[in-house]
């Protein structure tokens, strides 16, 4: 079984870079980290990542991000295939001040519709039972009920990833970020009319759990890149628009909007 590279608690720094710079960053990072096993022998050394984001009808989590609320969360279901034997992951991504914290539980494909309908998670729903995974599912269910979240948007992209063996440092480059509405909760790896965000840029993310690696600073200085927000969910909502999501946007004065990650 492949190693789970998810960092439960970490710091993230994001940058938008050109494809030309991304190829140079690849060579730089390869001197320090190993290529993620999922990217080996793949085009662009990348694998497909799919996420189904849940939100309220008023897009509560979207507006929490846009308005820069310090303690906020997102609810998503991450999947890599529609094969029933491949697990899907119910994930909570929280931001507390500058720290990113994640909880997730791997769920059998057959259990996903039940959980989306509001059924409480049970140990049998898990691919591999652990108390930590069950607590993650319980928290997901609680937050989903709290804001009355429903499936809203399917987001996909190609991810090129590098990590060290302890899993304390990770670098990812995401390309071809695309999205389309999904109000049914039926997952698919295909999109009929995707809306693209961030083209032609590549999203570079530097992730670490403890101390900022010195070579991260060398990378930033060498390529002369500037940190900025790059929230895929928010950019996808803006690309799709409110109409297809059946959620009217409240009127917010432009001077009050803060574009933060």
C-alpha cells in the first residue's frame, strides 16, 4: 500500500509561476526531495486529483475565505477513481491563523451516498478502521449538518508532488485546475464543460510541518517569486458564477473584500 503523505498539521506558502519556471523548480526540488510515487512514469510526473466540495446554499465557506476569516474550514471529498474498490476521503481542511490542519477518513465507495444524505458515520463505513479516522468522519458530519452543506463543485487538477521520507516537507505543483458544478454528489473523473482557473500559471506550494527549511528560502530567492493566495475553491466559484450553483451572491462592497487564502 502506498504511503499516506497527508500532513495533518502544516504551514503552506503558495506562488503562481510560469511553466518555464516550473520546469526549473522541478530540477531544484529534485535535489532535496523524492518524487511522489503516484507521479512516477506519468506525463509531467503528475497524477490526477479530484475533489467534490460541499458548501451551504449561501456559500458560507467560500465567503469565509473571501472575507479573510481567521478560523475557517472547507469540506471536501477527495477521490482518484470511481472504481468502487478505491476509497474516497472525507476531508476537513481548517485554517487557524497561519496554520493548516487536516482531518480525513477513508470511506468505502458504497458508504459515500449514505454519509452525504446525513447518516452518522459508523466503523463499517471506513476502509480501514482507526479511532482517528472515525473521529474525522464524525467531525465532518457535524460540520456538514451545522452549515447544511451540500455538494457544490467538482474540482480537478494535475499534481506533481515531492516529499521527504518523514513527511515533514512537501512541495507540489498543480496544473490544469478546472471545475464544474456538481449538485448531485455522484462522483466522476470526467468533466463535460469545465471552467479553468489560473491558466497559464502553475500553482507552487511549499509545505512544512515545523521549521521553514533553509533551502525553501534559497528557492524563493533564486527564482524571485512572491507569495500570494491561490484558493482553488474560491477561484472555481468565481469562474463558474452563482447561477449554476443556485446560490445568489450577497452584495459586498468591493473595498471590504479581502482576497486571502
